C-alpha cells in the first residue's frame, strides 16, 4: 500500500487528491483552523463516507468550502447585501457564513436543512484543490465525532488513519480553533460558533452588532460535550484556583496544562495540549481559562465543551 500521507509540497499531491475526490473518496486536508475530512459535494457516496468515517449523525450538516467568494452564488440563494460585503473582506480565512442553500448543494451535505454554511479556507492547497476538482468540497473537522479536532497530519493519522484514502500534510494549523460561524439569514447576524475571527473584529466589517442566537439554534452539533479528550478537563479562572484544585488530585495522574499567555498561541496549541493529556496518561487536567475577549471566547467555548463529561 502506498503511503497515505503526502506533503502538500509534493508535486503529485494535488492530482492524487483531486482524483480520489472525483472518484467518491475522502481526503484529509489542511486548513488554517483544523484539518478537514473532505469529499466532493457532487459525490453522494463520498459525502456518506465522511459521515461514516466520523461516526457523525446524518443530521449534522457539513461546511462547504470554495476557492473564492464566488462560491456564494454557487451554493447559496438570497445572499444578503451584508453577506456579500463581508465575504471578500474575510475570505480566505476562518469565517463561515450560513445562508439559504441553492439546489447545487444536496441536502445530504446539509443534514436535510434548507441552509448551507460556506467558507473559503486560507490554506492555498485546499483552494487549489477546489479549483482542480472544479467543485466545492464539504469538510467537517477530521476527528471522530465528539473527540478533539486535529491540527496536524499526525493527529489525523492517529484518529482516522486507516479509514481515509489520503492525508495531505500541510503543516500545523496556524489558527488552531475552528472557524467563526455567522448566521447571515438574520438581521442583525447571529453568532452560531465563536472561532478564529473574534466577533468584535467582524462587527465593523458587517457594519452592525452581531447578536447571540435567539430561540432554537440554527446550528446543530453544538453539543455540551465535544472536543473532549479521555482525560477529565477542569477549567478555572485563575492560577491560584488551579493550584488549589491540583492539590486535591493524585499528582501522578494529574497535571496543569502549560498554556501560553499570548492568546493566539494558546489557540494554536489548544488541541495539541488536550491530546497531550491523554498521551501522558493523565486522569485529570487543569487549565486556566483566558479572559472572555477576542480569541479567548473561542478558546473558552472549546474548553467548556472539553470539560463537560464525555459520553
Ligand atoms: O474551521 C472549520 O470550520 C473547520 C474546517 C475543516 O473548515 N470545519 C468544521 O466543521 O469545524 P465541523 O463539521 O466540525 O463543524 C461545523 C459546524 C457543525 O456544528 C455543524 O452542525 C454546523 O457547523 N453547520 C454546518 N452546516 C450547517 C447548516 N447548514 N446549518 C446549521 N449548522 C451547520
Ligand atoms: Mg468538528
């Protein structure tokens, strides 16, 4: 069997990945946020395999990735003026926009919903692949459902290695947390998931305030327990509280996560730190949360989900 991992710099990588996707296969792909498990939106069998490999319920929709902001009119209808204004300002980049789905996108991709979430990733290999394939790529994070997202090819190999057709190694994901998801079918837009671009940076670009979702959320998959390692994660607000809590556990199977004080580095290392708790055989990991501003919001969100009891 040929190697499943290919560098994004390997001259055969693009052709190989495009051929696999064109034939209904699944390829793990680098993005600036986390690695994605990609399938062509034109391949129902590829899309079904993504759900099967991830063990993901069929009602949890996938994000559709394009090569440029022109993807908006391909996959969505009734695109609001504010979405049209925002997209070219934030793409390529870690912002995903929820809009009404066009007929171009099968309901299999969107979990039967009449909406689609779309973004243009910053990793150039991903965009080149969309262009080569001639079709947007649906890609959830390349981890088993409910587990920690991957930010390196090695993480994907550990989790899904035997079940994917190819892993493209594009280096470590520089942002490290998933994209921010905005519902732009509403006015004002609603924040469905805090992520790689903080809301306070998006508000000037959309020209209004962005609000928390009202009523029943349009985004499924926002489960309380998610992004969870096997080790039990405990979140605290201060170093003193961490030391107090650490003293109550067996020191041989407990540790403090060594989180950087710079918040973008914290985000970039977050999932690797969570994974390392399991690698070290810890039963308990204690982490001091960053303040709830900027990227700190996304980090707090992921850590609160990682600390909810795993199933
Ligand atoms: O940064 C990211 O967004 C990464 C990379 C690979 O692009 N992708 C990612 O996908 O995080 P995933 O599947 O792990 O998370 C996507 C979230 C899920 O909670 C899903 O339910 C929600 O987006 N979502 C996708 N399409 C939706 C739709 N049509 N309506 C509501 N929620 C949707
Ligand atoms: Mg995910």
